[in-house]
């Protein structure tokens, strides 16, 4: 299973990439899309929306189930990926390229509380048992 080392992760299977301008790009992990199966619908949060850490802010639906996506940190949505809304299968093809939304964090230091790749790997392995 692919868990890129340069990303941060949440226990609810979101990945977070810190961009050069300080914004955060967020998507769901390969593990999450693998559990869900073929994506059929994705709803992303609107730009300008203010999110609270842990808030349900997006929805991914597959042929098997619907799942909420949670804000990894508090902040303002600065972009949503319309491409994944029109082609949800992109998440199945490459979960780490098919981002869902970008936020400007209210407190950039909150990113340090997220899981690194090794901690996320342990979490996934513990769930498999």
C-alpha cells in the first residue's frame, strides 16, 4: 500500500499536503478509496466556507457506501476540485493526485498534530486486525 512520506494523515483517512504558500491540500487516502471501492459521487466544500477541525465538510460515495470527509484542521476553504466532482473515479485511479479541497489553516501549527506516514501505517495495520 502506498503511503507517501511527504504527506500528513488523519485517523479518519484524509491526507494533507502543506503547499509552499502555507495552504493545505486535502484528499482521501489510498486505503480509504480501497475500502470504499469504485467512486460514483463526490461533493466538496465551497470556497469561502470556514471549517472547524473535525467538521464534516465533504462526501465521497462509492458503489458500496457513502463516507464523510472531515476537516483535518480549522481554516477557510480556498479551492475545491471540480474535476473530482465530475470524474469521481479519479480518486480510485490515484488517490494522492485527486485532491478534494484546499484550505488556509487558521493556525498553521495545527498541522504538526496530524499523523506522519509511519504513524498512519501503524493505524491502518491496527485496523486490519
